[in-house]
């Protein structure tokens, strides 16, 4: 007899299922590419595709998807990326084992003259390794999945991505070469460095990680000492795959905490900020927060209740220094579930549902809303709500709910030799690494 689940667990599983449906509805089954967002004729995102690959094991375990369907989808995706054109040509799919941020949904070729992205390629490859770790049966298809995931990961030339510098670049374009920006300051690039350091073929030097951590900013804000990064997603994305509880690098050993605790503090800081609400936006309170990179109602400047307000489009909103225009992202709170107070999550989820941010939508929570902005005339909510869903938002909801409930993704990746090697070369010790 199955144990009776709490109502709260049932709510989480329902949200997880509805959110996962994005990857069933916004896909090209022939090549496995996942649409970046639910807009007409929109291209695929390699980050969303990587998140989908990581979500398929969760879907199988939860009964959202048959194992054979997950195998077929995963195999189609990995076969596409392995066979897709690699080279310096401007219409290729990738180069040096990395891939363009956006790809045409049908052809799989580069879209919009976008960049070859190191972070989005890391998300794609992490998803491939997750699928390979789960699909371990000795069938021809599952063996091929493991072979392809390994080959794709080993093809990425992380040393090339440094462009002869100490740290890793954001990316490259065939028109202009390497992007001038490098991964510096604490952010989602923690995954880039762990993945790059663990490579058996083109590994980053250990000095690159030290160079990156030397750019960190340690701050004290609202009574929390923590490693600063403004947008909430920067404290989440690497944690989708890696369990940082109890493991520390040199920086965290000196501070006496780990990256998991750091993300917990960043999450609580978001709640503190929402309660204090220094910019006096509508709706902010203990159970209504989530300031991160997201779409918004701008660009626009409106005078509301005697206050001149500037609103942004898609931007990396952050706490406590901004930018902040009153836009909140429900997905960012759901992805904080392993770090946040349980009572706050329940109150927030209930409030969000009552505000019609989930009801009557195909894929769970809406991507973002702004109670301060009036939205389009005649809208039913009385404020701005994003009309779209984004694949890069959907994946962390599914995966972090699962890590909260079962640690599934964390357990899979703690057994991945490349992740373990990358953590070791970055100087991580303690915790579960002692038993590997």
C-alpha cells in the first residue's frame, strides 16, 4: 500500500507535471530541439533542450512519460547534435564542440546570428550527461545514448573557449570572433567551470577556476553575509545538477559555509527585500518575491500614482541593487524550493494560484508578472502578466522540485565521473565527495 502523500506534495507533483508538458508540446520530435519560448516561429534554445534532457529521467520516474518514449526522444536529440554541422561557417550548428544559443527548430542551424554560447552549451551537455546517467540499461538504444553523451561532452574544447586568457569567455561568433566578456564574478558559470575542469580531452587548467573565484564579491546585506550575485537564477542553475551540501572549495572553506548555504541566504535575502520593498512596488511581500532574469512589461516609462516608473523588457533583474521594476518571476521561487522556508512556499503558491498566474494555462505558472504595471487595457488581472512560457524557466521548476522531493538529479550527477573530477580539480572536498 502506497503511503498517503500530503496535499502539499500533491500540489508540487501537479505543478511539476504541468510544467514538464512544455517539453512535450514545444518540441520537434525529429531532432529533439525545444523551442525557446511559446511565440510563433520562435527558434529553439540549446539551454532549454539541455534542461529537457535532464527532465526526461524525472518524467519517467514520476510516470509522466514512458521510458521508451524518453529513450527515443533523448536518442533523437543526441544523434542530431552529434551529426549536426560543426565548423566556422556562419550557418553551422556549432563549433569546437560548443553550440549556438538559438537554433532553427527545423534545420537545427544557427538562428539570428546569435553567439556560440559557453554557458548554454554547458547546460546542454549537463542535460545529456544526466540522461546518460539515468538510462543505464544494456539495450542498444541506451548504450548509444551513453556513448553519444560521452562523445559530445568530450568534443567540447574548453581550452579554446579561454581565448588564451585566465578565465572563460562568454562565447564566440564567426563574424567577430570571441565575445569580449568573460565569466567573472559569482554566477551561473560555476557549472561552466566544473564541466570544463572535468573534461578528459580539453580540460580547463585549475588556474582558471582560481582566476574566476578571485573576482567574487562577498557582501553583508539585510543581515546576511553571502557571495553576491543579483538575479536569483544565478544561485540556482548550477544547483539543478550539483548537490553542494557539505562540499567546499577554498573560497567557501575560508567563509565557513558551502554554496548551498549561500543560495539559501540569497533566497532569504529576496524575501527580506520583498518585505522591505524599498522601491514601493505593488504586491511585494513575504510570500510574493522572485526577482531574476525575466521578461517584463517594458521598455516603457509610465507615471503611476504620481511616481515616474521605468519598466524593462527582458533583463537580469536583481537584489538588492537592481535593476528592479516590480516584475516577479514565479518560476524562480519554485526553483528555490530546496533553499526556501516551507511555509513561505505554501503561502506564496496559494497566493499565486489565486492571482490566476497558473489557472487556465498549458504549462503551469506564467513566466512573470508585474502588479505595478497596469498591463494592456481590459486585461482580466488588472496588471501585466507575461503571455509566454520559456523553456529555460520550465526546466528548473521540474528539476528542483524533484531535488527537493527525492534528490534524484543530484544523486545521478554525484555518480558522474566528469562532475566528480571537475569538482576535485576545483578544490572541492568534504561531504558526499568523501565517499566517491
